[in-house]
C-alpha cells in the first residue's frame, strides 16, 4: 500500500498481478494469492492542456475537476494540468463534499479545484449549487454517469469517444476528446457575441440619426431629411453589407483576457449601450456642422444640393465609423488582413456613394457634387474618427 500511495501521488495507477495454485479462480478471490508484481500506469496530461487551463483561467472561468480517481492521484493530475494553483485551493473527496451543506459549498466554491472519488450525484449536486449562485455552468464528461450533470448544465460538453447516453445528454460534442477544444469553443462563442455587439454598436447610431433627422427637418425646415429611395440605399448598404463585414471578424485572443458577462446579460451590457450613445452624439455633432455658417454658405440654399450632401455625409460617416467600431483601441487597421471583406465592403460603400451621387440623378434624387464639395463632405465625415479616438483615450484613462 505504501508503493500504491507513492505512485498515486505521481498520478500513476497501480495494478497488482497475482496467481493461485490449483483450480481456477472462483467468483470470490482466494485468500492464498501469491503476489507476482505491481504494474504502474500513468495517463499523462496532454502537453497543450496546462496552457489551455491558463487561457481558461485568464478568461475568468473557474475550473473544477471531478474524477473517480483516488485523492492522491486526483491531486497530482490537478497540479500537472495547472488546475491547482496554490496551497489555498481545495482538493476534496466526494464523501467530504457530501458532508458539507449547500451554503458551505457556495462559500468555498471558488476555492474548490478537485473532487476525487466523484459519483454521479456528486457532479449533479455541484452543478445545481453553482446554478443557484446564478453562474453559467459548462460540464464536460464522457461516461453514462456524467449524463445527469451534462443534461442539467447550461452547456454540456460530451467527448466524442464517450457513450451514446453521454453524447445525447450533451449540447456540444468534442470530437477530438481534447480540453483545448473546449477552450476554443469558449473563444468562438465570445467572438460571435463580440461580432454581434459590434454590429449593434455600428448600426444603432445610423438608425438613431435617421429617426432624429427625419423628425427634425420636416418640423424645422418643412423638408424631408432624406428621400425614401435614399433611406432604402442606406439600409441596404449599412445593414446587409456591414452585417457580412462584421460577421467575418476573426477570433481574437484578447476576448479570452476579459471577464465573462453575467448570466442572462443583455446584448447592450458591457459598455455597448454607452458606445451606441456616444457614437450617436458624434453623428449629431457631425451633422450639426452643416449649420455652421461657413459650411452652410459653401453649399448654398439649394435644397436638392443639401439633400444630396446629407445623404452622402451619412453614408460616409457610417463607413468611417465602421473602422472605429471594429477595434477597441486606436489601431484602426489592426488585423484587417484577417478580414479583407470588411475593407472591401467599406471601399464599395464609399465608391458606391460617389457613383450614386455623381450619376444617380433623378433615380436617387441627388445632384452631382463638385470636387471641392466632395472634399468638404469627406472632411466633415472623417471627423467621426478623431472624435471616437478621443472617446477611447478617455475611456482607457478613466477605465470606463
């Protein structure tokens, strides 16, 4: 038993080989077995797992290993994989956990890292307790005894080599049986969420400014801010095309270095609503510049010309603002090579706007602009970029 314990501390399982003389063994082992040898077996932790555990910890995700191994073996595996990080981390047996009340487990949940000799009811109980704390639970398993916990968890990860019952109970099947794939699943999930919120941050200010100007101009100037065909073009270009542009944004490691959103959080949480409001204000400031006397005198009193300017300005402001929304820092072209569709769509919108204005005529109810007028429109629209860079700088300094 001393040898068994020494090997267990090194995450090694020990098999005892013995024989009995005479008749074949019955269902019950004889008392006169002769020990031949002990065989030590170790299933090494995959080399990539410790780094994956570090990534998942940096993402703000708490990892608990529940295993049927004995306490010493479970502790050794927990140390090798990086799940156990310091002496304050708790390594318990299922028996010790069963002896604890639910409230006691809730107080110590973030310190629990390994549970040895775990049985199905142990796993299911821990999932239920964590959910009572309003935590989002991902459960990974490969056996039939994992099925109840997999079914109850918010996301069940079933190993591809697991039992059919296990895979039926899970939500996602990890075909390569690798913990790294679970980390990648988290990354892609966060990427999807970030791409959706970025598109909302891009699109909502356009809709807000459309509504605001469509109400303001008829009331104040008795003229429409935009014609119906122009609004249709704006929606087609800024909705449909840019949904493809933002949808093609690649997974970024930086998403794994931020804490997760609370369970049930709105799409507008995590600063998204603030960004939408600030972008809307930036849009309003840009359009307010059309009323500055030098700019107003430059374009004159022709309503058809001013209607064209408003249409072109909104299209260009939205296109430039897409670069602001795409990244959270001042490096607007960072990683653009991994999403060339974004750049292609932005250029198509800019060139398309110029083409519609110069050649659309009565079909789009616009008039051509001169080179100098285009220069002013582009210059005013471009101001949305430095304004947003200032917002990002202040947000970083003030940690908003």
